[in-house]
C-alpha cells in the first residue's frame, strides 16, 4: 500500500489551551520536528525495531526509553522504573516527553507527564490505527491497578499530535481491525446514517488507504465535537464508552486474548443485544448493525469468554454506581447512544449468557 497524506490538520480546544493534530506524511523521512527543545523519548520497542532506520536519530538520543507495549506494563507498579529512568536522565520541567507508539505508550507517557515534577509538556506520535483514529485526542490517560482496568488516570492533553499514515503499513490484520473497531464506534455515536455509510464502505477500508485516511479524520472530527463540550467526561462524553464496559470485561475475561478495539466491537454487539432484550432498542437496529460488527470481530468469536469472569469484570467498571451498572446502550427508534443504569440481577445475567451462547454459533 502507498502512503496517503491528509494535509488539513485539526486544532482541538482543551483546558490547557489549543493543541494541533498534524497529518505528517513526511515524519518518517524527516523527524526533525520531534527533536526540538529538550526531548525525552518514550518509544514502543516494536516500533523502534520496525523503524530503526527512519528513527535512527531518535533511537540514538541519550534520553531514550524503550517500552514493551504490553497491557501488564500499563500499571502503576510497572511504570515506576520509567519514572526512575527519567529522573536518572535529569528530566526538568522545561523538557518535553515525546511518546511514539500506540495507546499503551500514550497512556504511560500522559500519566507520567501529568504527575512527574507536577507536570511536564508532552507530544504524541500515534503509530497504531486505534490511537490515530481515536485515543490520540481527548486528554485522557488510563492506568490499570491490579485487575481493575483503567482505574487510575488524568486529563492532560499533549502539546501536539503527529498522525503519520506510514506507520500503518507494518500493522497486522488484527491491529487494523482493532482500530477499525473504534472507528465504527465513533460513527455509530454520530448516528445511524453515519454508521450505515461506514458499513457500506467496510470491505474497502482494508485495501484503500485513502479511504481509511478519510475515516481516520472523520472519526477525529466527530470526537472533537464531544470532547470540546465535555473534556472531563462528566456528561455527554460518557457515550464514547459505548462498547467499552462489555469490551473491557471481555478483555479481562479472556486475559487480553481479544485485542482492545475488537473487544469493543464485540462489546457494541453485546450492548445492542442487551438493549434489545430489555426492550430499549428495536430488534431492527440490532440486525442493522450486527453484520458489520460481526465481520470485524468474527475471527475472535470462538474465543472462550467465561460468564463469571465477564460479570466480575463488569462489576468493577468505574462508571458503575454502588448498586447499579452504568452501561452505555443504544436506545429508541433512533438508536441514540445513552447512559443507562442496569441492576446486575438475574435477568441481566441471562441476557449476557444468551449473547455469549450465540457468539460462537
């Protein structure tokens, strides 16, 4: 595939002022912009291996930290050595952290930038489709504590984001589908027409890089509207957790055998199933969305998901109240995405069980 370039960037408003998203098609040819100031690089070790030549100036930098982008490394205990290495490298408040990698490296860098020396500036080069199309904007960091996923975190936007489509060339199919899962989620939130338009293009997303680039930018534009209205996730932005309560539970219950964005796709289908079973969503909307969602997660549909483990993980979701699950579900004739409080009772357990039973069928 050739590299497409989307020239028109975005400017996102945040509580720390505006930050820019640049679609930097030439970044791998000339990474000089990343070397400005006093940088400390936190780089995904796999990215460092795959792009050793284009990133040679960065990888030779004395303030380089390589990070194995594994879920178990996105924990408070695992990032303490990263704090220690930065302190050992004499990081100062006028220095800048530069994250190069996907969502795990983003979360680690953002969390450290929020807390080390009471705050450091940072920049981000997202290298996965999921991070380019979704997580790169919105200010959030999320760190795991034990088996409680994303329970620690901050709101701290980067100074600048550089989206380079060239990094997508080395992603395998499951990583592409993981990113497509988040693109589907964002367009579902935008409305039925937006989802249906994406569904019609679904098969072409995997072969047409220009089309995929357009949907990356479209997803960021949709998300921008919500995060600028509700940056701190106190209201309308909550709906961006559509598919995530179930998706995170699926990840946990399968010991992360299902990649995040694919688990979210599965979680959207499960949310639609539960909403339909509870009389909140017409069955026609479940059917309308099911085929596209199933196409994206189908390779993982036979992955065993123990019901007890899934329900246990759901009970730890940070959106819950003390007695109810705070689920994001599609509701009504328009399939509007809303927060719905659901008791974790026998009826809910049966609805989850029936979905899992049909999943591998």
